[in-house]
């Protein structure tokens, strides 16, 4: 009986430690100062490039069980940067992003899945909210972990400005906007 009790206690301890280790691997902290949310589109016949900084949020992800994960992230519209201060201020105005009325852009996943066999990466499907309008988007992404407990999520997807009421739709500025994500993370301890 004493031997059985010792084995049971050892098994319980092992399971508890294993559960803690799995939990630490699944929860990721965004390196806010290094996270990059870049966008590009054609405007007046030229490529317009810009970015938002300071992404924040919660990421729960395990490459072996992506379906158990979730992603919730936000960026502050006031961090928009296109390299031209006057244009940045214009883009924060009510007719564009309306930073005063809707200060953040957010994404909340509803489902994460592994891509089909033979193709790399994963897909996150969820709601992207801009200016109070939420639309379902699909974000293909990759995750590259490092041995030091860090990693990086990278993804790219396209939205239409008109779906969110961002600016006017005319021939001078494309409706399609490509968004590229590079989100460095550290495992939560």
C-alpha cells in the first residue's frame, strides 16, 4: 500500500508539472515594442506604405493543437506612420480611421486550424473590427519558435477599405489594402 501511495504521489506530481509546462508553452506574451503591423496599397499611382506600432493582446497557441488556441490583439490608431506627419494626421481624421471616435483596431479569432497537409502554416479566422464595424477575415500565418522560449508569428491578408468606411472609394486610391504582420512573442512563465 505504501509503494502504491508513493507511485500515485509521483504520478500526480509528474502530471501537475507537465500540465504547468504545457500551459507555459501555450500562452504567449507579445513583444509590443517589436511587433509590426504594416499595410500597403496603391494611392495616386504610387505604392503607399505604412504601419501601426504597439500591438497588444493575448495569444494562446500550440502548434500541435492549433484548434485549442486563440488570438486577441489590438493596435492603437494614433500610432499610424506613413513617413509623412501631415498624412498621418489626415488618416486619423473622422473620414478615414476616426482615431478620436474609434481609437483601436482589433482582431479576435473564432477558429485556428492547421493548413492542409503539404502546405505550411495555419489559418486564423475571426473578426477584424475597425471604426466599430466587424467583418470576418481569414489570416494565413506561420509560427516559428526558438529554443529560448521566444517565437514569431507572421501573416498576411487583404481587406477592402470600403468594408470599414475608411476614406472614399474612388479611382485614385485602391480599395484593397494588404496587411502584413510580424508579431514576436515570449512564452509566458
